[in-house]
């Protein structure tokens, strides 16, 4: 018989705050039980199997009458029982409270909160600065498998998001895209890949494929922190190094950050606001594999928008180096999502994002109408997994790009947009033409330096202005019905 925490009986709630408090109590009890047992184990104490489980939330309906048809989330698809496990109610407190509030409002039924049968892997119970003792002998580390629950990949696949999950007879239907173990897995991966804690991530995310953009973002972040009037309260860099806005006191934990000896694979930087409506920027590097990896994990944070700002090859002779491309369609030759999202699935442009990006270009460049069209082209962006596509026998790729009406090519944008579609995260792409290989304009050192100086700062300011415009939108309009499937989960 495993050692379990004190049992907290399931209860029904008609108040979102009370339901959240119960989730927090169950999670806190479970995690404290695991941490205490782990400390005893590391100290060498003999013990039996130890287990603690995630909290769950459940809703039951018995009517086909649905909520307001204009809503895109916050309701279940029909009669039945719907359930999900929950984790990190400290990190997701505001998010959970809002989802609970919407379910109570739209269905007028109680929420049931209790302890699930899904074990918390011991690794996921560790706090931000906790670490398993590396001095344990190998045989004792191996013994952990017998005494504690370890991560089980079978409980954290993306079948719900992919639309392939089918509950067994008698099982509840999903209430959220991600189970608690899947969320915990991604939170730990985010620390590893970006060098920053999930707590620092903001609801508006910019991706780039060049360090030049990050250099500008760092300069801008520090300059904003020197302004007492700035809307942002802190700038966070890899290693959880926190710079507070001038005039603000340090917060608990600020001193724990330290610059890493080397940058992580995909470093993240955060301009934070109290309501998490600031900007996170991630250098994903080059290639669709990184683009899929990072969006797989950031998706569990349920951001309001992610945008790709990067360089691309211009495919039209009429384009000039430094011109912008606003993607309204994607040609997917990246291949990394083929098993999750078939190629026959269209990736639509999202009107709110498109309008914000176009308006931001116009405001920052101070161009409009026909003059704006000289530097901004809307069209199909092709993404490939072959960095040296130019060396393939012609006219293979060139013909396909022409037939697709593509105006630009990169290696990341279609992946980011497709994963946004898959995970119901609004997305957009604004690229800058850095070379035109089909027309003999290949990026060379001298040309590249001139291009970077002339365009990177402006491009970044356009992206940040687009975020400011999107921040003014209601979350319900950003997370539109275009991203929702037939029998959609209720959580945003």
C-alpha cells in the first residue's frame, strides 16, 4: 500500500475562487507529501512506495443547449461529463479562475474538484531551485523507480490537441487540451531550453531566428527599465537575471538569478507587466525542429498571441532587400508536423493579427496606401527543412514555389503558424527580406552588415507595436472560433 497524503474529499463549488482554493489545497498537500518523502529518501531512510496525485476539475451537463454561439471557449460541447487534471495552481491561478468562472456562467452547474488517480511524477514536485542530490550512489538512484512515480510518456501525448483522442467507454471527455503531466513536462523543458523560469513568460510572444533581434531587444529592455514611467515592471534575461524598473524595489527571488556560463539552446527574454501582458522574445535559432520544440512547450502557458519576426529569402524580382512580407498563407515543406497536423489542413490567416501587423508597419515606417505597398507585400510564405534548397536540381523547388504563389521562403514561419493552429494559439508572421537567391542577390558579409543595421531595429519596433495593438483586443476576439474544432475543449 503506497504512502499517500491526507485525503481531501471531492467537493462541489458554485464559486470560481472557492474552486481554485480547493485545487490549490489539494496540490499543495500532494507536493509537500512528495517533497518530504524525497528528502527522507535522499537522507538514506528506508521507506515503501510513495504516491501523490494531481487535483482534477469536473463538470457535468445533461442538455444539448449550448452557451452563446459567439463564444469560442468557456463551454462544453454538449451533454456529458468533462474533466481534466490540473497542476501549478500558483502559476496558473488567474487562468484557472477565469476558466472556472466561464464554465459556471455558461452552464449554471457546479464544478467538482477532487484528487485524481493521476500520479504526480516526483521530478515534477521539485520547486524552482530544488535539485535531486547528485551524490546518491547509482544503486540508490535506481531504487527511486521502485519507490516514486516517474514521468510516464503515455499520459502526456498530444492526442487531445491533435483531435485523435477518444475516451474509453465510461471515461469523461477532456476539459482542456493538456493534462497536468503534459503541462509539467513542458514547464521543465522551458527551463532547459530557454534558461528562464515559466513564471517570467508573458502572454505575447515574439520569435526570431537571429541574435541581432535579441541584441536590440536587450538594449531596449534595459532602456525601458531606466524609465520610471515605463509600462513594464521588469526585464528578465537567461539565468533568471531580473532588472527592475527604476524606482521599484527588488522582489523575493530576484537575487537568486545569475548569468549562465553559456546561453541555452533557445534563450528567452521577458519584458514583464503585472498582468503578464508583457512581451517574451525567444531566439529559436534556425530550422523547423527548434520552432516546433519551443512552441510545443510554450503552448501549455496559453499565450494570447505568438508572432514570428525574422529574415527570409525574397522570391520575387520586384522585392528589395529590407522589404517586409506579411504572411497570409503558408506552404509547408518543413515536415516536422506532418504526423500531428496533416498537410491537407489549411492554416488560415487571422484577421485581428494581420490588421495589427499591417497597422504597425504603417505607423513605424510612416508610410500608407500605395507607398506602403512598396515595402510591404502580403502573400504566401514557404517554409523548408533544407537550408541549402538553392543547391537542389532546378527547377524542382523553384517550380513549386512559383505554383504556390509564394513570395518568401524561410525555415520556421509555417511551423510556428501550424503549431499555433494546432494548439489554438493565435499566430502571425512578419518577415524581412535579407537575400534573393533566385535573382543573384546572395547574402554576403558586407551586404548583410548593412542590411542588419538598417532594418533590425525597425523590424523589432514594428513587432512590439503590433503587440501593443493586439493587447487592446479582448482575449475572446483573439482566441477566435476559427481555431476551434467541432467538439472543442472548454478551456481557452
